[in-house]
C-alpha cells in the first residue's frame, strides 16, 4: 500500500473519536461476506452426510461463485473493497501488531494489515477448496482430491476461527463493533473518508443470481454439471 493510501486509512487511536459515522463497506461486499460465510458453514456441516450430498455440492458451487464475484469485485468495487486498498507489506503488518500493545493502536478505516492477510489466505484456500471439490465431485484422481479437499477445508476452518478471534480482539481494542459494521456498512471516520455509493444495483443482481441458482436447483432445472436438486436428496434418505 502506498504512503498516500495509508495516510487516508490509518489514524492513531486518539483520532478515532474526533469523527463521524461514514459508509465504508458497500452492499455487495456485505452480501458476499455473509453469504460466503453461510455457504462455507453449510458445506462444512453437510460434508459427512451422504443423504445431504447434493445439498453439500450445491453449497460448494455457491461458495465458488461467490469467490469469483469477490475476486472481480476486488478490482472494480468501491474503494475499501478493492484489493489495492488493503495490500499490506510484512513491515506494515508488524507495525500494526506492535501498535496493538500500545495505548493508541493503529486504526484503519478499511481492513487492517493483519485482517488483510487473513482475507487473502481465505480467498486462496477457498479457491483450492472449490477446485478440489469439483475434482472430487467429478471423480477425478480417485480419493486423492477428496483427501486434499478435506484437508484444505479443515485449514479454512482454522483461518475462520483466527479471523473471528481477530475481529473480537480488534473490536475490543478499537472500541468499535466490526461485525456490526459489516452489517450496517458504517464505521467511525473523518468526513470525506467514506464511500459515496452503496452499489445497491450490483448487490440486487448478486442476490437475484443466488436466488435464481438455488430455485433452479430445487426445481430440478439446473444444468447437467450441477446436482439434481431436492428430489435427489430424498433418494439418499436411507444412506446415512
């Protein structure tokens, strides 16, 4: 991240309170965040059930589609959603972590450097999960991809736990509710630091695409490369 970008997003703890509520997270980013989390949680919970195998696969496709959206949005989205706004060097990560031990921890309106590392790691893990999951579903490579898929998913779960712990710690140290900010889209900042547009139309199209895909799956209208929908789940009723 450039010095100019850092100056626009990082402030001392003392400056945090001389500010007003500004919009930081656009609506598509928030829709992605919670949908991505729900897809992973659902896929994890259904991973051991043969009866719910089709549901697990559909959650996996949803997870993969959301991942593709977030990568694209990371280049064309609003200011704080773009990857360029939270690319962090090792030095900036260490500086941020050291500041957490001080009385005035370094504050970032967007993602902080430590959180940025977790986000990039989860996106990378997510891509590997999607690829290995598709290979497993298509019976490529025997049990190899299945084992790889399970191992990476376990690693992803570890990253999620670390991410949640980081959100809790940062919320306490900065005295701001980061989880709530990902719901409302707003954080404390100075005038002019917030984004001007919420990109509601993009969010509506994203939601419509997700709802349409799930409706098609449930109605048995999904393409051949997708699982066959709710009726298939019933056929596996006695396989648990």
